[in-house]
């Protein structure tokens, strides 16, 4: 448990560094759902950086997957159908709500944005309620 | 000649790489950890709470240092959201996200990185996340007309 906590802290600090570089260099919030959603429509001058960011996020996964496969093991009981439904709901919800864990949870809270404080409170509470109820419905 | 926009692309790519490393190290790419954190009760795994506790102080410090500057390094203006209005879409969208997060065990960033690592469930999640984003556009078009 202690090692999990230290890894979470270290990884979190690295996420904070990444978001800070985005702010310092490009003057932008590192909101992953928003950046990804922007890939669905081409706006001149506002596209290539989004593509590059998402490419970096995915290529990082390619490298980590090759060197540390244990980081990507999924031992949950979620079926492919459940994951697909979750994907649709997350895609729809994060764009409707203007952000996810990165844009609201990290960047927004860091600057005490009232919208992000509310959004993070809502997705944490609903996520906890849903996961806790699902434990009884589908067993884990 | 190199222009701001070229540096923006290089910066964004580097940020993506560093971000993915942070996600992998932190445990966010392991859906069982996400669900273990969201699932309250016996066996609760609080470790992912510390991801935010690691990220927020670092970013908050930099934000308060940087916000007084006239411009970012590679752009002529800031793009940080300034809206403070609590709207219905904000709350409903966030609630939907919370539910989907608990159902699949993925949020967008870790899903993209895990898809890169070849995790089958993450690949499925990312494909259907794009479907959800497209549905949002369709819904928006219908609700306007």
C-alpha cells in the first residue's frame, strides 16, 4: 500500500509538471477530453498541437507497454460491452461537462476554478456511488 | 523560419509523453485501481487519491507564478478558460462522466495511453469514446434546430 501511494504521488507530480509545461509554453489547459474532442473537426492553426499531444500520450503508452507491461494489466470483471458503453458515456459526458479528470480535476482545481471544483465534486461523488452500487449489482 | 506554432507542436508532443509517463507510474492505467478507489467499503484502495495530491500542488504553484506574465512562451495570448458560471450541462456532463468512469474503469487520458500499450479494453474504450463525442455533436445540432 505504501508503495502504491508513493507511486501515485510521484506519477501525480509528473502529471503536474506536464500540465505546467503546457501552460508555460502554449498557455493552455491540459484537458485531455477537450483536446481529443478537437481532433474531430479541423480548425486551421488549432489542430496540429492537439494531434501532437494525443500522439505523445499514445506513443508514451507504446513505450511503457513494451518496458512495463504490468502497468496495463486489467483484472476487473468489466466485459467488452460494459467498457464500450462506458466509453460512449465518458465521451459524451466529458464534452458536455467541458472536462474530465485532467482539465477539471488537475488544472481547474489548481487555479480554484468554481466550475472545475463543482465538476470534480460531481464526477467523484457519482463515480463513487456508481462503483459502490455496481459492486452489488455485478459483483465487483 | 521556425515560428511559434512549430514550437507549440513540439511542446504539446513532449507534454503528452511526460503526461503518459505520469499516468503509468501513478497507477491510473490500471482499471482495478480506479475501481478500487471509487468503490467505498471493505478493501477500499485510497492510493489514487494521491495522484491529485501530487499533481495539484505542483501545478497550482506554477499557475500562480505564471499567471502574472503577459503571454505564454510560444503564443501571443492565454487560452485558459475564464468562465465561472455553473451550468446544467457542466453538472449533467460531469455526472455522466463519473458513472462511465466507474463502469469502465477508464478516464480519457489513461485510456489513450493504455490503448497505445495495446490493452484491448482500452482500445475498445477509446473507439467508443470517440463515438460518444460524435453523438454529443449530433445531439447539439438537433437541440439547436
